[in-house]
C-alpha cells in the first residue's frame, strides 16, 4: 500500500515538474514573441523617422535650389519692379541715359557716391555706381512732408554702411527705394516697407565694396 502511495506521489511530482517546464517554455516563447514584436515596432519607427527626415531634406533642398533664387515679386505688400542689370563694372564719363528714374543699373561714373544722408541730389551716374556696391538708396520728392523726410534720414542713420538718402527733383512717386536692378515706389515713407526692402537687398549688389555712411547732411525744404 505504501509502495503504491509513493508511486502516485512521484507521478504527481513528475507531472507538476512537467507542467512547470512547459510553463517556462511557454513564458520563454511569449517573451521571444514580445521581443520580436518590440523590435518590429522599433524598426517601423526608425523607418518612419528616416522617411520623414528624407522628405524634409528633399523639401529643403527643393526650396534651396529652385525657389531661393527666384526673384521677389513684392515686399510688405508693395510690388517690386525689376530692370535690366547690365552695366556691371562699365565706367563712363559724362551724362548717361537710363531705363528708369531714378536709375537702378547700367553704365555709371567711375567714382561712386558715398553712402549716408544728403541735402542735395546725387547724380544718376554716381548713384548707380553706389548701388552696384550693394547699397540701398532712398530717394524722395523735395516737396515731401518734412516729417516724412526725417523718418527716411533716421532709417539711414540706423545703418553704418550701404544705405543712402537724397532728394530727387522731378520724380513721380513720393518715395523710391532702390537697389541694383530693383526698386519699389511708395506714396509715403512707410517704415515697414523701407525696413523690409533694406533687409532684403542691402549688400546684394554685384560688386562687394565698402560704402560707409560718411555723408551726414540733412535736407531742408
């Protein structure tokens, strides 16, 4: 009787041991499946991240190569007028004719005008040479409201180089802001438009030459 009881006890123990072994195997199998699933999710995340980065890189590259060099068409709600940019480093003496008034490009005087503020008009030929060096010019009708002229001269005073202002008799618009090959025409000295234009076109001329704001005259009507 005792022998049969001992045999049943061993059988139960072996059965329990077998179940534990099977349970451990099942746990290992589940752990392995979970590990494989985690690796698959991680791989999908890595693939998604790589694709996202690739799309961003392609987008930035497309903008850089195809859109960055496209000319601006307007600034601060004002249309930018574009003109021929011929005449780089072409020096002539005497009076010259230009495509637009005030001129923004073309053959020009051998000596540029200094940057800064002027009480008298700058010659077209000297102005064009100054624009060629990357300056931005702000010119205005002499009968413009004196307070508007002060606004313009204050803008110029805010820069150490490559900005100038001067009256321009006979000009149609009240204010013209110009650079090499471009200009905008304004009814008044609109700070937002002037500032945006200077930031967009200053130092963008075809020749990189110094132009300190050494002229410090104030216009008096």
